[in-house]
C-alpha cells in the first residue's frame, strides 16, 4: 500500500498545487511532467526503504497506538524530507518545493488515515473474537506454565486460554482435558 499511497500523494499534491495557485500567487506555475517524474524516481524507493526502517509497514500487524503511529510517521517524514533535500543537492535536480511540501502533507495524511482505519478494524475484529489466538496448554501444571499464561494474558491483546491437557502418567493412559468453567467443550 505504501507505494500506491506515495503515487496517489504525488498526483494529489499536483492537483492541490493547481487548486491553491489562484489563492496563493507565490506558488510557482504548475509543475511540469519532468518535475513529477523526478519526484517519483527519487521518492518511491526512498519512501519504501524508510517505511521499513521506521517499521511503519508493520504498524497494523502490531496494532500500534495512535501516539506510536504518529511518532513513526513523523520520523519517516522528517527523514524523508532530509533525504529529499540531500538528493536534490547531490543530483542538482530541480524539485518544486511547494510540490514536495504538498507531497509530504498528503503522504502523512493518507498513511495515517489508512493505518488508523486498518488498526481500528483489526481491534474491532479482535473484540468480536475474529483472529484472536486460542491457546491450549499441554503438559503438567508448573510454575513455568503459570508464568507463561500470566505473561500471555497480560499482553496488549491476550489470547483466549482454552485450558490445558495434562501429560499422561504412563504411556497406556490418555490424559483428560481440563477446561476452564467459562469454556463450552463443544466450542473448543
């Protein structure tokens, strides 16, 4: 999605530039196709690399909070701005500053909106029980098993603890599952 968001942001920035030009006469004339092409060639690989570096690409899977998401996106965009400035200086290419600023605003907004919606959807699904990890502990009850269960239940999105199967005393006997009171046996 990040590559698509970057491309959409470039075209959205160009459209916004055209719309803002009558309101802000200080803006340069409409950027040429070469300015767009330069921005695409420089920005797309850079944005995908920085998205991985700042772990923005896994924010949905980790169900990052809003503050954490804002911090990651801010790091991405500040570093991206610095890298664009350095690339422009080193290559002596001409990148319209207003187009670059509008691009940064558009990518930040679209990436934040997209990830916030996906994280909200994932949390909603978790609360409904969809995608929730279910854990059945196997082995004799011990301190390690208790510590593991406590740590798992204390996580941000705890799994559903189904119960535990005790290890058989000898090889001829099968163990009987021990179900917590709140779990219906046929559901498990």
